[in-house]
C-alpha cells in the first residue's frame, strides 16, 4: 500500500461546507427505520440510533415522508439532542399535496413537533423538480424558516439538472446528491461548482444499494445500479490492492473524494449499524489506483448514465 492511500475512520469529522456544522464522515440515513419498522419495534429503532450516537456518528438525515422516521427520533433520542446534527427534508408531495410555500412551511412545523426539538440544523427541499425551484415560492418558504430560527441552514436534495440549478443559484448551503462507483455524474458536473461555492456536500446512495459484486440485484430499487455494475465488471479485474469486501470497497470509494463531506447509509438493524461502524474502526483504506480505475470505467461506459433518484 502506498502512503497516499485514503483511510477513513469513524471519528473523522468534516466541516459541512461553509456552515459551522462539524459532521461525521459516515452519516445515518433514516428512511429504512421509518419505512420498515412498526411502532411495536421501538427497540430496533432505538438500537440503530443510540449505537450510532454512542460511536460518534453525529449526522442524522431524515424526511417528513420517511414513514415513522421522525417519530423514532423524537421517541428515542430527543433527550440526546445536543449530540447530533439533525437534517430533514421538507416535502411537497405528502398526501399528494402539490409543492407550495405553505406546504413546505407545514412540513417544517411537523418535523419540529415529531422530533421534539425547537430547531433543525438543516432543512432540505426533497427532490422537487427544476420548474418548482425556478418558480421560487418553496425556496422563499425555506429561507423564511431560516430567518425565523427554525432551521440553521438550508439545502437541496436531488440530482441532475435540478441539482445543478440549485448549486448555481447560490441560495443553498448544502446539496445532497447521488454519488457512488456506478453513479459518478456528480464528479464532473457538480463537484467543481460545489467546491468553488463552498457548499456542503452530502452523498446519498454511497454504496450503490449494495449492487457492486452482488450475484443478482439486491432489490427492485437496485436493479439499474446492478446493471451498471455488471457492465463495469466486464471490463476486467480490479487492481489486486482493492478491498475485497464489496461494501467496504464501495464506501471507501465514495469517501475518497474530497468534495464529499459525509456519506449517508441507512439500516433498520442495530447489528448492521454496529457492523458498519466496526468496518470504519478497522479503517476504510483505498488506493488512488483503485479510485482512478473506477473513474476510467465510468468515463468509458457512463457518459449517458444520469444520476438515479
């Protein structure tokens, strides 16, 4: 191994862009505990959240539309509020309501109540399309919440043309966008502008839904990532120094990019959360040679591959 290898450990923190938020390189995505756990499974939800906090993972990312996710935060870790950075996403599609400033404001109020807090660290617009962003009403509602002290910072969560518009607008503190070894469009189309503007960058889907190296698609949601992975694998073996664990390889690749402040991974299982942390504690190491090889393969095959939502 060369001395230029990237190594990530759980207690590494990054400044989130130009905010004053210091966040763990591994963030906790909470869609799975929201969608997959019932109210009778509080011990599991509590285990996921408390194990993360106990091990120094301080960035929690949720949404008003992630089922019971926000309720779990309020029910299980509200008493630890000073230990975590709380990011949520305001939705315009809850109960089929169209995007509007009023709906975004109501979404933020709902998040505050559910999570039993009087402020949010970051509120992100949740994948509204380009036309909604350009109209401006939802952005003004977000900025009004910031002026009122209901959120410290504002961001956009999305991909492709809408993500680029959000970055270029200068209105947002952060961008959350898809980035992994088989979804690299952000590397050339978004990273340079994000870094030039000093925005925070949150990588979603950083392990490509566990599609790399899988024998079949891990889920319906992962099918397109699996197809891309199969195409890239046909280009030959990776360098021998690549991590052999496919999930470690995927996560190490994403976190090797300086533009990425944090990568968010979700699980409903306390056991899986502990395993992810143990991998980090062992050190996620990846050679620049391996990173460059993934860049080469994507650049050869993926020019027309859009970011996946």
